[in-house]
């Protein structure tokens, strides 16, 4: 049976058509308020964005969902878990740093209107083991312990590309985002006995090239960032003490992206499958029938919000989706983004995948050219939902007064609320214009001189 996915585009010409209030409308149309009761604790799963990333989810997009949950009498709490250490200056690898980064991106209890929980503790050590009943590869994983206290969860996602999952949608937001540090290491297979970091190769040529740079060079940084002193530089050779390595992934950024560390190719082929595996464990632990999904398909960059920069989006913004089915909502986002031409000058345009139907996430987002359908098919295998969906085009609410900024209402409009203050202000004004325009509109409409040269710095 096909699942229902509700959608509204990103065009707007009124308060009710603002995308964040369209999100509330598709939330209602999808029946997501049926997933919890008044008084329940409802997690709002988000991704705050890595320091330096500029196109991650906006806090006002989340606030509108928080307010809708409050309107229904429940207790919303914005949730996420700490990350593994992707580089020497990871900004979300501890609870303290994650809250600092969230605040820099506008996510605070004041702006969201509800508490923020980092569900796996200060260093990601607060976790619960969860079983994966029918995984493609994983049999169990580890979830942030605080998520077990939730009665329900609404997953608010920024749809975009992803280097490991090929695309990052609702499946990725949960399948990676709800894991504790150990859970994330399992999903990425970085602590796997065969494919894990302890068994990665060393590219000595890349290491020697890095060692030629001024100190602190790539080798210095790789060694210093390892908490277990598993690397040493001796006789122009990088030595890896695999017995010391605890596969914590602190070497991931400085080692992998420099080409010094060489993971087995197989690991990259499995990431798109293990993300839905982990998702299954986490959602089943919370309650599969207690989780709903709202996805903003905007600013769809090639890589995820975990990286500390944002490339030009692959395609123009689409709008907002809602569903009770995580597979269907991700499939709808994929198919709709595939139906549009790429943004001129984007990575998709640059690599020759500008035309519709070119599988641009397969070809422009993933590390290893893994199919963008792999994550969807793994999710279906895990029993998470169906790729078959009915796209239902929602309409804005007819009464936008419900979205007015409080305390203003039709019975209590702004002018009435502030009438006393108006009477205290001097509204008189001296003449402040020339008698006529000093520069004609005809002359002002002529294009002036533009670029005179172009050069590289």
C-alpha cells in the first residue's frame, strides 16, 4: 500500500504561505499530532549544523513545529546527540561544544521556546544498546540514552546530499543523528573488526608529502589529535600502533581527507545500507508508531550539514514535506529533486548532471558512486516503510491569524495594545522633501557602467 506524503512548495505571498507555517499545515494534514497525547514529552530531532556550515536548518523552521506541539498540549524538547570527531576542531563532539555551536546558529532555549537535550551526555557516553531486528548488515547499535525518555518524536530534517549516505534525509537524521558516539562509529563501521580504523592502511607517500609542510604540518596534527598516541613519525615513516588504537575516530578528519589513511573500499559501499539499519534500532526503541517526519527540501547542498562549509545547492529549493513514513518522504524528496534541472554553476552543473533524471545525488554527493537508491532499498528491507507514495498537495490555512505574533489577535490588534504609547509620541513633522525630484526617473533608469576588469588575487 502506498504511503501518503504531504507537500507544499516554497512560494509565498502571505503569512500563511511562509514556509515555516506551511510546515505546520503539512504537519497537520499528515496527522502527526495523532502520534502523541497532551502531556507527552515529544522530541523534535534536528541537526544544528557544524561550525562554518551556513545552509543548515534555520531555528525558525523548528520553532514553528515546537509551537504546534505546544498548541496540542504536549511538551516539546529539541534533541540531538554528539558527533564523532571529524577534525581537530569538531564543534559538536561534546555536549558543551554542541550547545555553543547551536547557539551560534541561533538555536537556544529562548529562540526555540523549549528545552534542548543533548541525549548522549557530555562525551557521548550516555547510551543504551538497541537491537536491529532485520538489518542489512548491523545487528545492534547504541542510542543516546535520553531519547528513551521520549513519548514520541518529530524528525525535522534538512534534505541535502551526503558523502556517506549519498543523500541526507529523514533516514540519515535518525540513523546517524540518534546514535551515541559508539552508535555513530557502528553506523559508519569505523570500529568494525575488519573494516574499522585499526585496519586502515597508511599511504606513506602522502605522509611524506604532508611532513614537508611547515610545522605543525599534517603529520604533527594527526599524531597530536590521537588521544591514545597510536601514531609516531620516525625515519621519514609514519608508524601506526594498532594495539593502542581504540578506533575513536579522532584521526578520521586529519587522516582520511589528507589521503594519509586509506580505508578499505568496501566500507564506503556499505554506509548507505547501515544508516537505515541503525534507524531501525533507534525508532523501534522509541516506538515506530510514535515518530513522524517533517522535511524542508531547501538549500540542497551536495554534502551534509556535518561539514564545516556549504557548497552551492544542487537544485533550487522545493518546499516542505510531511509524512508518517520515513522511506516515502525521502523518496518523494529524491524524485522531486531529480525532476528539476540543476542550479547553474552548481557541482551538478559542473560535473554534467544538470538535466533532470540524471541521478545527481549518486553522481555528485557520495564518496564512492554508490546509488542514491541504496539507502531507500535498505530501509525497505528493514521494514521501515515503502517507496511507493501518494503525493498530496496541501493548501495554506485560510485563517492566518493563528500565526500572528503573540499577543496580537483580531480582538487585540497592535494599534489597540499600544494606543497609550502612541499618545505619548510627537508625530508632527517639518517639511522634509524638495518641491520636485532633483534627478529624473528617466535618468535613474539608465544602466550605469559596470565591471571594468576581472582578475585573480
